[in-house]
C-alpha cells in the first residue's frame, strides 16, 4: 500500500499536465487556395484557451526556407502584447496580423503583393504555458497567363487552310480556348482547336468563316485573352491588294526623289551665288590706292619739302643744271605746236635774272598714281 501511495502523486501530476496541454487548441482550417503573383492571401490560425493557461501568450509565424538544412525563418511575432515584424528583407511591409488583438484567439496573418518566392511551407505556433501548439500549412504562388499574342499564320485565301495562333506566358499548364464573336460564339464546323498548343485551324476556309475570333489562355490562378480578325478572300483580291501596295511604295519613292532634287537644286543655286558675290563691282566704293604711287608721292613730297626749304643763296649750285634742263625741254617741243611759238622762247639765263626758281613737277598717271 505504501508503494501505491508513493506512486499516486506522479501519476496525478501527469494527468494534470495532460489536461492543461489539451486546453490550448488550434482550430482546423483548410489550406489556402493557390494564389497568383500580385494577389493577397490570408493564412488562418485560430486557437482557443482555457482558464488553466496562465503563462504569457506567444504567437510565432515562421517559413521553411528553400534549403531544408537551414533553420526556419521567423516572419512575424507576437509577445508581451507587442507585435514584432519580420526582419526578412523581401517580406518587409507585406506581413500583418489579421486581428487588431491576436490574443483574442485569432493569430491569422495576411500577406500582400505576393511574389513567386513567397511559396512554401508556413508554421503557426501558439504558446501559453504550459500549452503549445503548431499548425503547418502550404502556400502555392503561381503566375497567371500573360496577355496572349494572337496572329494569323499563312494565307487567308478561299479554299485553303487558315491557321490562327495564340501564345501566352505563365505558370504551366496553360490551356487555350477559342471562340468566335457573334454567331453564338460557335466555331466553324471545319475548325480544329489544339488546347495545349493554342492553335486553331480552319480547313477549306470560306468567306463565311471571316470574323473576329477570341483566344482565352487559362491556368489554375487566372486567365487572359486576345482577339484576332480572320478575313478570307479570293486570290484576285489579294492580287489587287499587292498591286495597290506596290503603287503606293512607288509613289512614295517618287515623292522622296522630287524632294531630294529640289533640295539639291536649291543648294546648287546658293553655292553659285556665293561664288559670284565677291567679284561684284560696286560704284560707290573708291578704287584702292597703289602702294607704288604712295611711295613715289612720298618721295616727291619729300623732295618738294626739301626744295621749298632751300634759300636762294643755296640754289646757286642747282641753277646751271636746271637752266640746261629747261632749255633742252623747250627746244624739244615740236615746231607745229600751236601752243608754243619762237616768240615765246625765253633763255634760261634770262629766267635766272628774273628771279625764277627751278621746280620739278612730277607726272601723274591716268589711274592717279605719281610717276
């Protein structure tokens, strides 16, 4: 009996601890749906407490890193009635508690502006001594299809096969659906669609198959669409279109040639005008003075000033020389000259007695220069 009594307290303690541990529970909730890049998501984690939970409440959200050997990354924490946001650089400002006061039983978080790197395993851990619970959940983030590119590949002639193509980028698998605008969105009976490749082949096309077609690219998180017009016509019409295009190109080339010719002609006229302009004779501009005449006039003027400064007493040495020169010049005059006659001939000695002073008069050329 003594052995039984000694074993009773430890067993009772175990049962009490088990009851306290069971008092804290995280309510079950489904995993979040797969989300698209740029969307927002709520990771649910709701819990219940009991009056026996007397310790402080701690809530910790962590994410399993891509490297399985690395430790979990804490993205947000609640402790001591305070919220501590993440230190992870790529999640700053994007993780928040859904409830203003998480201690009321809602530890759910919101992640905004999702990125493809946000995908992975998340863990919600709630602790209140002596209880502790953890709930893992998986988040899938995918890229929805980009706006697809629609085009008509090949000919659009009557009687031939017309091929429509649609291409989009996103998280695979992407499926493609073709519809026709109007006509109850029904495709032609001869149309064959490939939902994986995104093609639509209209066999033995006719003018009745002309119209606007819509392609919708869809994956698990979203969809995008584009439109393309199919215009089936005869080959003669295509020939007319080609001829019209050729004529349009030729007219454009002719217009360019005319513009180039006009520019070159104008440039040539301008060059000719610039070449002729320096040789233009202007009547209001005086003729340039000759450098030789300036030098000669300086010499003659110098001689005049020298002669003018001589006194009659200093001229005795020059009288004989100038008398002879004056006599020779008079004798050389032609006999038929009406301006000079023998009656006007005066001898040099007579001029000297009359007090005449010999002066040299320079000759002047027609252009105004002094010789």
